[in-house]
């Protein structure tokens, strides 16, 4: 069986060495030494000033909205994982969906401006598949209308834009370290800022708003444990190698797939990609279902990702049309991609896909 992704697991003895220290210290969670060590290593790897390691990539979105005091309208992308929209709703803000660019499926700045009202406070955009949003244009709008910018960088670990981590842009950027992502800590995530005061605030938010008897603000439990940090400490030294392995496998897909009947999303110039996913766009939803069926019959499980377009979720009312996103969500399929995916499997997948796209029912 071949799934769309497979989590990387480090050397077992390596992980156990970290656990030995945990057993000696009996410090299991609450800003422990492994959490701090991981944070320092991540800051250095990403070249960012402040980074808080948290429990997942969803709660950091909620913390970002809270920390920026967003309470009204947030212009956001309909083409993302549901966590992006859920965070807005969970914080009792209103998601306003701006359609995506047909080339790269990231939020289209031209679609943002007409949606700005006196109630707009922020833009929350996703670097889809690790492709960069149009950062300069988004920032120009934010400056013009005094809006905050939050990037959901759940897919963006290891990607660079103009020689800077993609996670270093915006007022705040978040990342997910879930087991399925390019870099993972089983469950986990982080929030990144260059602002000292903001970092202090987020530090307190992460652990109930207090440190010992010093109660500073409201807060939530977004801490992560020594066990999760240990997984990150094992995986981080491997991440460049893992990205290189993904790149090699993506190149094989590039050379074997028949692009007469398939499209790939484009990437912005200036992006150094992390090869997080291998999405292909089919001619129609029917073709997508044909390809998916053909692969499934051979024990290969691609994923409709992202599907559905978030503006069509049943709890979003009233309906806000986003024709590009709705169309792409019906036709996009992520093919299996992970560092140790055997090359023979990719060849087999390409043969099945190339045949399935030509069969007309
Ligand atoms: C994975 C993901 C999230 C959620 O991250 P978790 O760590 O699973 O909470 C949010 N946004 C996007 C775009 C994601 O892909």
C-alpha cells in the first residue's frame, strides 16, 4: 500500500538517547530543556528572531489572531486546510474569502482589495503546498489599509523566498509540525515573530497567561512536551537531506508524467521550494475520480487536497463565491510524495495516471 505521505521516523536509538535525559531530569513538559534546545535550533535553522514551539499548527493561528487583537473581518483564502478558516471562526471573527490565483492557488491580491471594508482588520493567507504567496503585494495592501498580515505556513518549512525563510514574513507566521509535514514533532507547531513585545505576549499565551505567580494575561494551553521536542531534535538535522530526497522524487514525477492532460501549479520566481507536496490538476472532477480509482485499485492512495473549497463549508453563511478555488478544489490531486518513496513506485504511479487521463468514458 502506498499512501499520499509517510511520516519520517528517526533512528530509534537516537530518540531513546533524548528520552534517557528526560528520565533522569523527570521534567516532562512546561518549557523544558529539550523544548528550549529545539526552539534555539529552529531559530538558527530558519534565521528568525523569535519562535515559540507549540502543541499544533491550529492553536498558533488562534493565538496569532488573539495576539493581534483581531475581532472583526479577516480576509482569508478559500484554498487551504479547514484549520485556517476554523481558527478565524473559533476566535469569533468573520472570514471573508478572497479567491485564489489560477496559476499557483495562493490568495490573489487583486481579489483582496475589493473586499476591504472598515471592518477589515487582517489578512490570513496560506503558502499553499509551500508555494509563496504574493508577499510584496499583500504587504502593500496591508500598509495602505493598516491591516495585519498572518501567514499560515503549515506547508512552508524549509522553503525560502528571496533568500529568507518563507516563515519570516508578515506580522506573524505559523507552521505545523504535524506528523505528515516536511518537518515534524509528531504533533506540534510554532509561531514566529520579529517583535520582542509580541514574543513576550505569545510566551505567556502559550502557558495559561502566567509564569509561576506572575499572572500577566489570558492564555491557553498551547505548550508542547519534551517527548515531542525530542522528535524534533532528531528530525531537524535530517531535514535538508529529506527535502533533497523529495526534490529528487518530484523531478522523477516531472519527467514521467504526461503533461498534455495534466497541469502543475506554478511557483513564484525567488522561491526556493521545499517539495512538500506533488499536486496535479486534472481536466475535470470526473478525470480526477477516474485517476483516483485507477490508483486505488493498485493500492495507491492519493489525496484530494485541498478539498472542498473552504467557502463552501456548510457552516459558512452567507455563501461567498470563489469560482477559481471552487474549480481547483474539484480537480486537484496530491500524488504520493515522501523521502523514501521507491522510484519504481513513482514510475508505476505515472504509468497508471498517464493511462487513466486518456481514457474517455
Ligand atoms: C496541517 C495544516 C494545519 C494544521 O496544523 P495542525 O498541526 O494539524 O493543527 C493548518 N493549516 C494548514 C494549511 C495545514 O496544512
